């Protein structure tokens, strides 16, 4: 009967989620076997067991799920269990296990195991650990391997494909560690959240294999040609029974169980990427690939001068929507326009990437009259039919009436933010004046030297104001330059969000925000499109602006660590990653100024 020590860690408003650690025995002797369990009352993900190095792991993690109905209420019980052997005397405390539930991290209670002297247990020495006794690499390669596969090996540039990595095993695996993620040079990738690992069985060559999907990625090739996905490398710990000449009768008769660590590597995958056909390519084509559609709507077609209008263009469907560039829209010259606000509703599932991206344009007509916004044209390449398709929206005719407070046609506003353009019309008011009384001092002013000096200075001030205004307009038109100058500020906002995720122990959200901060900063700072971000482009651009190799290497290493951490735990702490990201951005800013 299990002796359970129950500890409730966190409570959510939706459900009282608990992760409970228990042990079959809390007092054992060396050589004894016992079982520990980590049980939860609902499905969870990203389970991380405590360090079990003080014991010998004979089996685990073993997963079981139990569903039951009592009086019409369903209860779930999900358990991860390990069978351990006590190998040395002392009192050992197992730290809490960690899991994720509804975006939050939960800890179990800790366990204390007291080990007394019992049977002698042989400890593996360095030579035994290196040679793994009588177990060879060939033995495990026949029982354990990683299979890498894709759903298609020939695609068009920008067409999505799905890469799947599966673990096949005939032996029990007690632990794993990611060594190197598959390099994805030439691809834009999006990870698929697999949730809790699911095992299945498959018969190959008359043998029954246990199969688990360990990674799944949606890939978008960014250039034509022959591309290769590098191997995924992992270490696995496998308990093996080996013949032994040990001192105990038990070892001599039954053999000995030892943990053997083996490095496995998947095979590389070659992908043939076809270029977009030249024939029939529309001028409006900007790299969109998939099965897509476009809708458009406008908030109003009858407004007064200086009142804001919202034009929304929505691209939806299945394809490389995250890489769709801003649309080219021809607005009337009398309209003041702003960069669109982009709203994404994109989901990544086992079927690929699908959803929508909406561009919200804020436009302000400055003069009265009738104006027409020409139809918006969007083109994409459909790989299923191997043809280009073009969608056109309706044209929009806008009737602009004269604004309040006089002739709005003579009033212009420039250089304002979206927040400043809420009620421009209400800012115009009549000026009420009282009669001017001319005094003796007023008559003396006209014709004086100060009067003529002011007349002389007025044109100069007007000219300087005109020059200053033109410089502001030119600077605002330099979108690339503005993004570059504001890159660090935008990155700081993402880092602050990452810090909140770190404080809330939201590991997955933390690494996503760190990646978003670094990739967004590099994209804005170096003028690289998100679709073209890869190690080669980043290194080349940083070298062009005289950024040191050490800073460049640190940036690329951090990006790779963030990518790896989304798949498997890494040895570096989240706080260290956060500090490193801040330091890298500051270093690039300082070195770029020199």
C-alpha cells in the first residue's frame, strides 16, 4: 500500500489542480526496490521529474491514466511512476516534480527517503560507466532509433511541409536529453505543441516496437534548390541487465542492471524546393503560398474632413500566412495614412499552419470632396493546382464633407500618432475677439526699429519652420530607418513581457517572448525580413555594421538555446537567458554607434 504525502501547490479558479508525490516506502535498506509516483487529477504537459541520481533507476517513467465516473461526475488520474533501488546509506530528499497545466507551472511535494544499511550494492566505477559493461552500441541500435520523416520531399518555395521525429524502442527508456536540434537553414519553422507524450505500437520485421512522437515541426522553405534538414541528436538512458562476476550470489545468478547512456542521431532529410513558375506571375505577387482568400471592409464611406476611417484587409486560409508582407494600397493624395496595425489569429496544428492575418489601416481625409480607393489586389501561388490566383476587393468611394469650424481644406495635421487622432474635428473652435483699443504706446511701436526687425525676422522664421517640417516628413517616410532606431525600444517591451512570464514560471511563454524580442530586434535593426532570418544572414549583416564576432556568436547561441528550450529542458537557467538577451541587445547598440 502506497504511503502518500499529499501537497496542494496551486489552485486555479477553473479547477483545483493537484500534483501529488508518493512513495511505496519511505524507509528502505540498500539493495531494496521501491516505487515512487507522481499523480495529477487532470491532463497536464511538460512533466519534469526530480533528480534521481542518488538511486538506481530500474524502470520509468511509466505512465498510466485512469478515468472513472461516480454519480455522473468524471474524475481523471494521470500517474508517472519509477521503480528505484537504494544503493547507498543516508537520508535523501527528492525535490518536487514540475509540470504545466493551463499555462501555469505546478510543483509536487518533495519526498524524503531514509536508506539504512542492507545488502552490498556494487557501484559503477569510471571504467564501467565508459564501457557500459557488456552492452555494446550495436545492441541498442537494434533496439532503439530515431526516425525522421516528412509528409512530402518535393515542394514549392513557401509551401508548407511537416517534419516528424519519432522514437522507436524495444527497451525501456528511463531518461533522455537533447544534444542538438535539427538545423533548419533555409526554412522558416513553427513548432507543433505535442502536449503529453503518447505511445503506440508498431510491428516491424515481425518485432513489436513502442513508438512515440518526440518532435513535430511545420517548415516553409525560403529559397529554391536542394535543401537538407540536419539530424536531430539525443542521448538516452537505457537500463540493461548484464552478466556479472559480482561478489553476491544474486548478481552471479541473475546478472546486474546498469544504466547505459547512448547517443542517437536521426538521418538527414533532403528536400527539393521548386521555384515559383515565371509564367503568369502577377505583379502583385509577394510570396504568399497556400489556399488563401481575402476580404475587405471599411468603417464609413461618408465622413467629415479630419475624421478617421478604418480600412481592414483580411487574408485567411491555410499556408504561409505569418510570412505575408504588407499589401500595396493606393490611397488618394489628400488622405493621410499610417502603417497598418496587424492582427494575427494563426494556429499551428498537426495539419499545418492556418488562420488569418488582418491589416487595419487608419486613414484621414484632409479635404472635402469625393474620393475613390482603388480595388486592393492580392495574389498567391496555389501549389495544389500549380497556378497563381489573384483576388481583388471592391473599390471604395468616400464622400468627404467640409469639417466643422470653417474650411477644413486649409487645415493640415502631420506627424501625429494614432492615439492623437481621436477627435480632431472637436479641436477646431471659433476664436471670439474683443475690440482692440489703440493707445499712445501702440502708435509709437509702429515705425520703430523693433517693428521693422520683427518684419525682417518673420520670413526667416517661416523658412526655418518649413525646412524643419520637411525634414520631419522625410524622416517619417523612412519606415526602415524608424524601425531601426526604435528596434531596441520594441525589443525592451517584449523583454518586459518575458520577465513577467519568468516571474509566473511560464517557461514556454518565456522562451517564446525572448525569441520574439531577439528575432524582432534583429529584423528591425538589420532590415531583414522575418522570412529571411537565418544564421547566415544575421552574421553577414552584423559583420557589415562592424559588430564583433563574440557578440554575433552570443546572439546566435542564445537564439538556438531558446529554440531548443521549447522542445526539451536545457542546463542554462531562464534568468541567465534573460540577462544574456538584455546584454546582447545593449552590446549591439553600443558597438553600432562606434
